[in-house]
C-alpha cells in the first residue's frame, strides 16, 4: 500500500515537473523569437521603426541597448535559448539542468530589473518589446519560485 | 530514443531561431540601391535644390527634421556646398516614430512656397532640440516662420494644405521606392552612401574625393 502511494507520488511529481518545465520552455521560445526579431532589427538599422513609437526608439536607440557593439537583445536571445535548453533537459529528467535553469532565470530577472530601472529613471521612456520581455521573464521567475521544494536542487 | 529527444528539440529550436533570424535579416536589410536620376517634373513635384545644375558633384539627401544624425549632418553639407559649389537636393523622409517630423516637413514645404525652404530647413535643424521636445511644436514652427518674415496666414494655410501634405508623401514614396528605410540616406552622384559613412567625419572626405575625381564639366 505504502509502495503504491510512493509510486503514485513519484509519478505525480514527474508529471508536474514535465508540465512546469514544458511551460517554461514554451515561454522561453516566445522570448527567443522576440529577442531574435529585435536583434535583426538592430542589425539592419530598423530599430527606429519600433511600431511607430518614439518611446520605443528612445530606448532601443539608446546606449543602454548595446554593450560595445553587441545589442542587448542579442544577449537576450542567447539567454532565452539557454533557458529553453535547460528547461527542456530538466523536463526530460536531467537533474543538473534544473540548477542551470534556475541560475539562468535568476540572472535574466536581475538584468530585467536593471533594464526596467534604466527605462523608468534614466530614459524616462518604456519600450513595449522590453516590457513584453520583462513580463515573460517574470513568468519564468514565477515558475522557478513555484517549483516544489524537492525540485530546487 | 527518449534520451536523444531533448537534444533533438534543442537543436531544432536553435536552428529555427538562427534560420528565422537569417531569413528576416535577408528580407529586411537595406538593398544598397543605385538611385535613378531624379529631377523636377510632374512625378516628383517640387524639388529643393542648392547649387548649379552642372555641378560636378551632387548630394541627394532623404532627411527627417527630427532625426538627430540628420541635424548633425546639416551644417557640414552646407559648408561643402559653399566650399565646392556642389549641388544639394533635399527630400523629406519623416519617420513615423518622430512625433513632430511630418509637421516639420510640412513647415519646411510651406516656407518653400514663399521661397524660404532652405532658410527654414537650416532653422529647423539648428533648433531641432527645442521643438523636438516641445508639446506644441506647431507654435514654434509659426514662430520660426515669423523670424523668417514669412506671410504667417499663408504659411498656416500652406502647412495644412493638401498640396504640401502630398508633396511630403511624394518624397516619402519616392524614397521608399528606391530602398530608403532610414535617415539620413545620402546619395553621392546617384550612388548610395553606406549608412556608416553618413556622418560629419566620413562624408566630407568622400565629397572632397568626388570633387577631386570629377572631370571638369564643359
């Protein structure tokens, strides 16, 4: 009887884990698509178009939008791809990937806080793409925090 | 197979992201067009030109009065025009994300209706930082019209007229048709200048070389 409860619990936990990391991977893919789009726009010099929003141009055209010659959106795309990869591997039961996923999302969350601060207090303008990305990262962070205690290894 | 599945998924998404990005880049990148000859005529409406028709070097600029790089380039182009007597053609290309750019283009066109396009052009670029951040840019444009001693009621009417609006649209359509996407886009003797060279450091030497390389016209 106890053994059955144990198996059922393990199976339920595994299913929850698959769903959780599946959702995380899905969110990361959406972020990856957006960051890739912004990177391409930066490379072709169309950052300016920005859906007709001058605030958006002010943010994406600012010095905060790049590090040296590398657009921040490009780094974002890399981060989303890493988060997606780790979430996928974690969903398939690779234990070390869970830790990498957590650290990646935490790093993305901290960067997002910094970028929100820059938009609010330095540039006094908000870019809708950046806000969308921030929302995705908050969701990912929520998933990291919401994981069952046993998952946080 | 199940052990390989996450690798396959990750690689597939990576390839899709890189491939999609490359495809988007190919469709969006500037074509680097060669400009066909654009002269005044029924299709191009009013053309704003400085310098002689037979000048050895012609610069054609698609500009946005609210674009800071255009503003930085304005005075160096004026200096080149005076120094080498080159021909300068200006066309409006107000970008949609600049709140007052289109109105500024209309102000310049309206001033042009009273023979003061270039005076307004210079003033708009010189004062760009002021009116760009103004809540009521139009009031400033009218003040500039006053400074240029334009007939103010005619200026107001012209700014709102269909003819002026159509002229700005015509310039924009012309630019879009030849691949202009950003400002400033400069054509030097009908040859598109690379976006990285349209700045006050790189453009003047290019123009000087073109002047030196040009054969004297008869």
